[in-house]
């Protein structure tokens, strides 16, 4: 099986997109790895006048991968703040009378916002239904990432925003991110005994990239706790908590970092979770992200997070088999079919890419899946409420 499912190597992707960075407002790309002692590559990219977060980060097994990861994240955010997609004014009733499919996405309304009325005129854009390849109209304000506006109607988030060498690649990774966020939310609302009972023994993961990361963490003096957070959807998801070993004083919130990942195979999900935990640690060390408030550095670590490092490994646990694919197109098709079999059918992708950009940027919307924490009218959806009541 092709484990990367990338159309070309990271270095080639960087070479393709780098001539367009200045047009997107991206002025600098920097290597952050040496700010920490772990050695796993972390890079960042700067967009000083961004309408969302100024600094994007990326991580990977080598510098080419981490640099490209950071740049592509900066690219997707820059594009999403001024997306190239259809913008047309209609009411829901007008769309219905024209025989057009639409989804009001009331699940994504911001806190305090009211649901869309049938006769209310607003700006819509077109999305591609991943199940039947048809066109669906969705509210434009649920798609863009321009955070300069006041009192947004919809929750503004990069959740489901992804980039890739082509549309299938970008959409695949956007959908995997939505699955990861769904799994993380459901895992977080479980009781502590259930959460801790899902700890993975790293010896169960036969993967050279994972082994290399674990070795680097051990040599640098870190503890890591990895958990299988795969849900009923049976798409492999993992979470990782990272901390310096042997701390005598009470650890701070910033000393214990979290990462999560979803993939077609559990080993790849574990790899992504570990890499993200390392990147999260670098975020606090660099201290340059404009969404970090000073008080976060004085906050103590969550006792539940600390308990994770003492949890025993799960014995006899069966892991999800995952999905096989030889291309991002095939992987996306298999993933959509698997989700549909579990009743997840509202799956949309909005292409945001300007025609001059040689990569793709897509916003994936999966309103039936749970969302991460955010300023929303409805913090939880049906899956979380059902799990909390079970």
C-alpha cells in the first residue's frame, strides 16, 4: 500500500508553490527544530498581514517534509481568507423553488446566532457532495476564514481546511482531519477509566517512522502516552500526550502537549499524533503564535493528562484494520463509502483555489461529525450527545 498517497515528494511540492508565496502574503519560512532538544523537524511560515493566524507550523520526519507542511498550512489559510469560489445571493426558499440542493449548516452557527430562515437572503457558495458528486449550496460564511469581521454568523474555523497537490489529495486530508476531530471529541467525553483503558503499547506498532520518533523522544528524555481513539466509524485514529520525564515540580499546562491523527492505517495515525504533540510543544517554546494568551503559561497541567502516563497498556485489544488504497483518489472514495455505511452522508468539499495556484485548497464540511471546541451555538452534535447518554 502507498502510505503517503502524495502525488509528488514534499520538496517538489515546495518548489511548485514557493514562487507564489509572496502573492499570498507569506514572507518568511523558518526552521524551528533547534529551539527544542527533541530533534524531530518543525518549521514555520509567516504571513504578517493574515486575516487569520499569522504563523503556520509544519512537522515531519525530515526538513523537506516539515518545511512543506508549514508552507502548505500557511497557503491554505491565506487562500481561505479570500477564497476563490462562487458567491451568490439567494434565500433557502428560492433555492428550493429552483430545484437546487442546499444545506443551511445550522450545526456550524456561531454562539448566539439564529438559524437561517427560509425567506432570508444570504450569500451562498457551491460545494461538491462527496457521496454522489452532485452540487450542494452552502452558506459562504461557513466556508471562509476571514476573522476580521465582527459578530460572524458562523463559527470561523480551519477545521476541515486542507491543501494538497491536487483536489483529491486536499479533500482526503481535510476529511481525515474532520474524522480526527470527531474521534478526539468523543474520546474526551468518555469517563477517565474508559479513556485510559485504550493506551497503546508502542511495541504493537510495527513502523519504522514511528520507531524513529519514539527513539528520538527517549534519547531527549521524554515520556509519551499513546491511545487508540478510533470510534465506531472504524477509521484508525490515535492521540498522544507528551511530557519531559522526571519533572520534580508540578508541570504546567504547556509542559504536557497533545496531538492527534487519523489515517487509513493505525501506524500512520500514531505517527501523526506524535508529530503533532511535538509541534504543539514547539508552539509554546517559540511563543510566537498570535492566538496564545499569557495566562496559558502559568496554568497547571490537567491532572487527567498526567494520569495518562501511568495508565497500563491495553492487553488483547483489537485495532481497526483500516482501509487500503494506492492513490489519494482511491483512498477518498473508500473513505466516503466507509462513512456512508455508518450513516455519515452529509460530506461536502468546497474548492477555494485560485486558478493561478499550482496546488489545491479545499474546505471539507462534515456536519454529522463532532467538531473541536469552539464558539458555536451547539457545542456538541448528535454523536457526542448519544455517547454521553449511553
